[in-house]
């Protein structure tokens, strides 16, 4: 029994030495391969890898570590970084994007689609995993580039449509469309609602909304003025301008066409 205990202690010491040596070697290699590595990142990696590992992974659910994001960013754009922003969630404040609508309100919204469409190269196009690539719209001036827009542009335009839908007394065009064909009008508005719903569902923002005590209020009051990191869009706006397609291309006679709007 004593011999067994000595062997066990010897193995434990051996394992401890191996663990320390491995950690030291791993730290050195990490700093060589990833100069920007820090303790926080390493801690995250350590927590992720310290969990139970299955003996065999299901090939159908295994995701490659090298899987690239479907959100297209032009080369170097990730270096633009993020900015810490405090959301102004106070419900009764005045902003350029809120009503009652005016000409300046519309101008504020329209800055989001100063560039509506642009062209991307073949690599970027296929990286986005487009649906129906056989019916893709190519830019005539260069058959190797494809017509595209940012999803954010469509999402913000949808939000603007919902804003207009709440002020039919101001937007004559909206009111006329509603009165002439309310079914079609609601289809467009509902389309926008569902586009935004899917975006929010996909992102599922986990930023914490905390509560405060407020004079005159018996119950806790939610404080929606949360802090979050937001992408810097200046570089992306400039990139879109540099690749803007100012005129929609005409449909070629030999174009592959879909039977209905996707």
C-alpha cells in the first residue's frame, strides 16, 4: 500500500510539472504567434477549452474554427475598431429622427442611404452565400462584379417606413397608398416589421438594462441609457461611395430570371 501511495504521489508531481511546463510553453508560443494576446483573452480561451470534450464530434454540427463571418467587411475594415457609445433611451427626449416629422427629420433619416447600391467582387459575393446565384445581377462595366447593398441600409429604411406609417397625416404619399390599396400597404409595413424582428432576434442584444429608484415612482424604473460598443461606419461609408453604382443596370436578354420576387 505504501509503495502504491508513493507511485501515486510521484505521478501527481509529474503531472503538475508537465502542466506548469505546458502552460509556460503555451504562453510563450501564444505571445509569438499573437502579439496582441492578453490575459483576458487567454482566460476566455482557457474557460472555453477547460470544459468537457466529447470523444467524437458530430460532423453535421461541427463548425470549423476558420469559418468566416457572413457579414461582409472590406479588407482592413475590422481595424477601424469600435467606439463606446451611451444609448439615449429616455422616452421623451427630442432627436432629429423623431416626430412630429419635418423636412429636417426626413433629411436626417436619408443620410443612411446616401449610397444605396454598390458593386462587390466575386470573392465577396460568394463569401456572402447568396441565394439564387444563377440569377445574380452583374455590373455591365465589369462582368466580374456583382450588384449589392448593405443589409443595414434596408433595415434602417424599413424603420423609416414604420416611422412614416405612424404619421399618415403628414406623409400624403403614405396615406394615399393606404387608402388606395390597404392590403398591399400593410404587406409592405408588415414586411418591414418582420425584417427588423428577424434582425433583433438574430442579434439578441444581451446588454444589461439596469433599474433605478425615482422620486414619485413606487416601483423600480428601467434605465434604457445603456452603454454599448458600436462599429465605426465612416470607413464603410467611404468604401460604399468608392464602389457605388449610380444607375441600375439594364436586364440582359440572356439573363437567368426567377419566377417570383425572392
